[in-house]
C-alpha cells in the first residue's frame, strides 16, 4: 500500500522548500507546479508562487532549455531532433527551444556524433558492411541526429575503414 505524500500546508515553508528545489538545478514550470501541488497547495496559490519564482529569477524557461540541451548533448549524446521533441513535451516555448538548439557548440556536436558512430560501428561484429551501416544509421536516428549529419559522419567513418 502506497503512503500519501507529506502535505506541507504552511505557505512560508512551501516557499522556502520550493526555492531550494529550484536552486538545486534548473527546473521547468510544469515540474515546479507539480511539486507545489504535492505540498498540498491549491492550484491558484501554486500559480502565484510560480510567478514569484519567475520574478525572483529562480525559474527561467530559456535558461532551463539551454541547460537541458547542453546536458543532453554532452552527457547523453542526444541529437537536436530528440532534444527538440523532449523540450516540446515539457511545454517549453518554440523560441526558447530554437535559442537553446542554436547555442549547442557545433564542434562538440559533430565530435559526439562521430564518436557515437565509431563506437556503434565497432560494436557490431561481422556481417556485411551495408547491414552494419544501416544499424549505425538507425541507432543515430534514434539518438535524434539529423539524417544529413549522419550521412556525413558515415562517409567519414567508412573512409577510415
């Protein structure tokens, strides 16, 4: 049997806890609102606190999108398409997504793609070259890379072979 989450009814304590929650790492508005509601606050009170957090600089959609994109490229090896879809699902505005994607370092992005392609190519043992190539392309598409970028990386990979 699942326990009910602890309800925090004191507004000052809720404000203090949510500021710490936002200061710990970048958050989006939906995450923060869900957390406030889990404290037992009414929706309109949670909205008022969200506005305060935005005004005080604890919440910033653009900053969140940039940090998200940077982290997913550098840590998870995601491509722009996957990052864009995920940010859309999280309710981030199109201008913020565009700005975040445009600020991804092109050299880092290209190097990450080349590294992933090489590692995947090396991990596929035996088999025909065209089948290996298709498996690598499918893998990179799943990571969210653009087909043009994948083709370029594959041609460079095959030149080395």
